[in-house]
């Protein structure tokens, strides 16, 4: 199961188990787990391990300022976007949307979170504004905006930026 999760997400995974055998721990860590905690454990320990895993996850994303998702490149430092090595001109809100998705590449970002991040806490009450913005961005970055493969909808939840055009969902790579 870990291999399938890792095929589309690089989010931290912590295994909680009663099994304490070294072979099992090694197998799961090699399969993609970030940490392994044996029951019983204290909530403070679990919280500390979770925070450490999240720090490593977000640190790696910010240390690598260029997110590559298939033919799309998003440079988080220079705020430039290119598609098939051609510069793409985006509005401020289009870039904010793409930036948030790039920072969470391979993961679903909820409608509410996108509205908060794009409109800086002054978000509209209507999700239709977000849908319009997504449609405009897709027109600029998708080969076929009506059948998106990079910026995909997770129905009723939000949107995901992914790179592998041969499978969905898939994990983009950060370089």
C-alpha cells in the first residue's frame, strides 16, 4: 500500500503499530514510510514526530525553488512559469493559485484553503470565483483545458497539481 501512496504523494507517512520487529520496521521504512512508532506511545511523542516529519517535508519543498510538473515549471523564487520551456504570463491571482498548488504538489488543496491563500483571508464566499480562476489558469497551462491533466479537480474537495500525464493521480517532482 505504501508504494501506491508514494506513486502519487510525497506527504509524510508515520506508521503506528504494535509490531516491534526490526524486519517489519525496515520493510515499511524502505517501502516509503518516514517514521515508525511502536504502541504504546505518548501523544507528546507522536506530536513531536509528526511535527518533525512536517518540518522535513516543507523544508525540502522550500529548498528546491523550482517545481516541475510534467511540461510545466514553476520557479518559486523568480515567480516565473514556463510551459514546454516557453514563458507563461499569469495574472497575480493565477500565479498565487499555481504557487499554492506547487507548494503542495501531488497533494489535494481544499477549496477553502485555496480561497484563503489566494485572497489573503479576504476570500469571497462563493467558490465560483475559484472555479473561474482555475478555468483561466487551465487555459494557459493545459494542452486541453476541457480535459486537464496537470491541474486536476478532486470533486467536492479541491484541486491537485500533478506531473505524470500517463497516470492519475501522480506525484510531481521538485528540483
